[in-house]
C-alpha cells in the first residue's frame, strides 16, 4: 500500500507516520500531477530525492485545489433516518463544493463570520479520480479510482437550512466556506487495502465518539457513485468525490462545533484527519 502526500516541498511518499520521502517528479502536488497526466503507478515508482520529518515537510491536502468536488447527500440510510428524511430516491443526491474550501490535516476549521453558530462535522470517505471519465459504467469507474483519502464535509447548518433571515436554504454555499473541506493526510492506493468496499469510519469530537460505521453501508457503492457523476459531467484526473456521511452528525441533537474543539476522523487503512475549530 502506498501513501502519497502533497507537501510544501513537493510530492512525497509517507514511509511511516513521522517520515516523508520526497519524489523526483516535476509537479508541485498530487492534484497537478494527476491533471498533468501522471499516473499513480508512475508516482509510486518515482525515485526519491530526500527524506524529511513530516513536520518539516508540512503536509498539504492531498489534492489542494481539485477542479471539482462532488459530494453525496444522505449516502447512508442511517443518516437519512436520523434527520427524518423519508424520501427514497432512485439516484444519488449530489451537490458541488467550492475547491477553495479545501484545507489540510492539522489546519484550523475557521467559522465564517456570516454563520459561526451552527457549524457541524461530517466524516466521509473521499475518492480521488485518476482518469478522465465521461458516461462510464461502474466497472470502468472502479478501475479509474486513483485512491482514497479522509474528508470532513463541514457544514454551516443555518445556511443549509435557511435559518438566517434574508437567506434561502443553500446546501452548496453552506458547505463551501473557506476551510470547510478538510482532506488528508494522504492519498492511499487501493492495491493493499484489506477491502476498499468495507472500511470502518469513525469521527470523534474531542474525546467523544460521534460516528461509527462501515463503508459497506453506503446506499450507493463507490464505483456506482463515480459512474453516476460521470453521466452528469466529465470527471477529470484529480477530481474529488465525497461519498456521504453516516449517522451521528451534531445538528439533529442541537450540538454544534465550538471554538477550540478538535474533530478527528479515522478511516481504516486510509488515515487520520485532525482539525481544531477556530
């Protein structure tokens, strides 16, 4: 299994939690490499130029500025049930997030000035697209996945639900504020994951476990999600897909994030994403 990272010093491979091996490739980050036609296999085989401590290398989000971020709403039946949504759509509910909302592990989640009071977390499996896809079937979509990462689909619920006077409900804006898509720490290739279709996902706020599920419980499996999105718009290498969050979000209990709290999302075999609220 290879863990590829984007750092201030360029693209690297994580040798362990503390060490990054920088690679001899002519791209500043993984997103640029994939968009430039470099494959995961080529990155994995690239020669190393230096080895540095993770803190010195300074991790970026694996894909710092994807051309598109697609996200799935109500990706887990248990989440749909907890929010009281009784609809039974035959297709995934999808929306777009602003690429400028991406931030890295270890960086703060900043509450927006216009909506600081009802900020919520959503731990999600992130899928990075590795090839250009237009109207493909799930089998082709599966082969085109570059790897997985951990994501947090942070949401300003008052904007999402239209609770701010003078503003209509707006899902995309609610999830697109700066720093509202923490991502990382690495892009993990699928070759050695124990079962990429059955990974445990857990979300902690400080020391409280809020979400605990497995990706096998996704209403729509990952290859079918990617296939569906490719029917709506061409997916480009380096695009990111957030696959949906399980039950356990805060807003149905009236529990919102507060300054100083830490959100930690762990996905089995993929990694740990940690961000503190500010």
